[in-house]
C-alpha cells in the first residue's frame, strides 16, 4: 500500500520538480528531527545531512543550509553576510517557511528566502535534506542544491 506524503511535503516535491529535480521524497517510519536522527535513519555520515535553518540577518529572515556536522558561528557568518545574525524564533520559522521546525526543506516556502549554503556540503557526493515534514527526506547534490535554491555558497563555521 502506497502512503501519500503530508501536504507540505507534496508542495516541496512539486517545487523540486518545477526546478528540475526528480522530486522523490522518502518518508521515514520515525521523525528525523535532528541531523543525527536523519543520518542514522539513512545510514549516511552526519555531514551529508543538510540542515535548513532560518536566521535573522539584521531584521530580515534568511535560510542557511548547513552541514549536519557544523554549527553556525553567528558572529563569523554574520560578518561574512555583512550584518548581525541571530536565530529566528520558531513561530517565525513556521511563518516564513510554511513548514515545521525539524522538517524545514530548502525549498517550497511561501516567500523567497535569501539562501546561503555551507561550503562543507560540497565534500559529499550525495546530500540529504528534509522534505518539509519531520519524517521526510530527499536526496540531492551540492551543485543541484545551489541550483534549485539559487543559493550562495559560504563558510558558516
């Protein structure tokens, strides 16, 4: 029996397809709220997991796609982006992405978020990112991630 995707993950899949990705989103039996959970469920290195994190750059929301092996250095990354970087509150994350924290995808948001991609992700031939819901994931590559998000590659740590 085929399970359907949650509506938010279907929107992510549609967005992926519209941007030239195959749009296949896998549903895990258990939620993969953290990069460690996702890496364990998929049997991959934690660095190949793409965390989609919303921050405020000064007062404007931005999306950082970060290797699961990294934490964002707020001061260092803020300087690179020429502003003050702070974590966005959970309510704002939900508002600007339309997706729950722990399942935020790199695409499929109701607004276009300026997107910055951790250069460390380029070290992996295959990447995995959340599909818009806490137990959904999709496979991609660094080059494809840059293309489908129109993101800018930066060092975040």
